[in-house]
């Protein structure tokens, strides 16, 4: 069983990297696709909304399918579908076909997102200690791989169609090969815990539904904040603080690097202090960071603020998804899809909300809305005590040593 758990954990890492790589490959080729189709930035923005709507729909479908069929079926199928549809936007000759391609790619990506997170919950339960944040850190690694692959392809003269087709083919093979190592079904993770009669949240379905709603709202606020950083951090340094474009571009890099670092460290912190502490102190740190960025007149202090913002947010979403999956093991997929889906809508809405607020006040002052959201998340973090991650302080399970060779 130890060997199969290690293999399942590695396979989960593979799918997170795959998801990050496929999405990153699309993102870095957006300008080329826009030029090929011949559309304006405004039209492209509207089409990108379709990608988000497709992803949201895929998340809702995948949640139910994962609970019914098992992650071992849904994850590789959605991974293969996401890989196969990667090239479609690059092949689109007009806005209508691009719209359809983005809907298909978004739907498959949403399915993969929920399926792999649901499987990550099962792996975490089998390990009986927090491992969720590490999976999310590897998603960022996929983005780095995509950027490197695109740069290499451009250097040798390969166009978007060829690049996305090759990456899609490699992703398709990877999705199918990694499937064998996944846990057979949602209950497989419990085999490592035989003889333990730990109570589950199914005893009060009404309470579970209330918890999931709160988790989803918190995910929306956290991911709205993350989405705002993605699109507005560089513009903040350039337009508000007057930094050169080359310097301003580093603002998002600082945020992303801090977030990745935080996720690499978060599992250890959860093991020692519990998910509630990570969510509370992380959200509070993010609130301090974005407030510094909003109010400082100095570029160096803005970098500090964006770094604290990324570091603070880094562990929040993994804890919310983990809690959603552990709240009711029999409906882990559906619950994860509800939290991830609303959170994803928040990430899509973040840039638009900030953009709308700039009609009313200065860009940096709009960030104070993010301060309020992070503070509200910190104040509500105690909800995680009701669904403690196995092996963390406050869990109703007694932690046992993880399989040999699986430490971070």
C-alpha cells in the first residue's frame, strides 16, 4: 500500500503540472491567436469570458462525475480532453470558431481542475497529513514549463499551431500514462486507515452544506484578490508609482514567486499549526501586504507589499479545497467543485471589479477592497476547525507516520 500511495501522490503531482502547463501554453500564445483571428483587445476580452464560463461548467459536471465514477476515470479523461483541445484556439480562423474552441478547452480544463483536486483530497486523507499545498505549488511549475517551451519554440521558428499541437500531444500521452497510478476510487484512500472509526461530516448534511457555502464565499474573496494581482500589479507600479515598464513587470513576478514559495512551505506549517492558523494568518498577512502596496509612495515598499500579498494568499485556497473535500468524503468531488467553481468566478471577476472601481477612485485605492476581503477571510477562518485536515492540529484523527520516503 505504501508504494501505491507514493505512486498516487506522484501521479497527482503530474496532473497538476500538466494542468498548469496546458493553461500556461494557452496564455503565452494569446497575442498570436488574437493576431491570427484579427480581433480587438475588447473582443478578445469577451471571448476569454467564454473560456471561464466553460471552465465553470466543467467544474460543476466533473464534481458529480468524480463522486459517481471515481477520479481514476475522470482525471485522465479530462486531462486527455484538455490536452487534445489545446491546439483548437490556434486553429480557429474567425471569432466564432475561436469562441467554440475556448468553450471546449475551458470545459476540459475545469473538469481536470476539479478532478485532480478531488483526487488530491483522497491522497491527503490516505497520508493522514497535509499535502494539498504542495500539489498547488506544482501547478505554478507547469506555467514555467509552458513559458520555457514557448520561448524555445519561437527560437527555432515554430508557430503557435505547431507548438500547441506538440505540447497537446505530449500532454495527452502524459494524461493517459499517469492514470494507472491513481487511486482506484474515492474509497481507496481509506484503506490506509482501516480500523479507524473516524466520524464523518455526513452525520449532518445541512451543516455540511452551510460549511461548503462559507468555504465557497471565502474562496471567491481569496481568488478575486489573486485575480486582481494577476492583472493589475504591474500597472500599479507603472501608472501609480511611475516605475519603468521593465521594473513594473517584476511586480507580478514578485507576487507569483512569493505565492509559489508559500505553497511549498504551507504543508509543513499546516502539519504543525493546523489549517485554521494558515488561513487566518495567511489572509491577515495578505491584508497587510496589499494595504502597503495601496498606500506606499515607494517602489521598493510596493514590491514588499506584493510579496507579502502573494505569500499570505498562497496557502488559503488549498486549505479551503482540502476542507471541502474532507467535509463529506462521499461527496468530495461535488463539494470541491462548488468551492473551486465560485472561487474561479472570483478570479475572473477580480480584474473587472478593480477596473470598474478605477472609474470612481485611483487604482491604488481600489486595492483597499482587497484589504477588506482578506480581513474578512481571516476573521472567518475558524470555520475550518469543523473539518480539520487529517494529521493536522485539531484533526479528530491521530496522525501516523507517512509512508517511507514521502517527506517533502
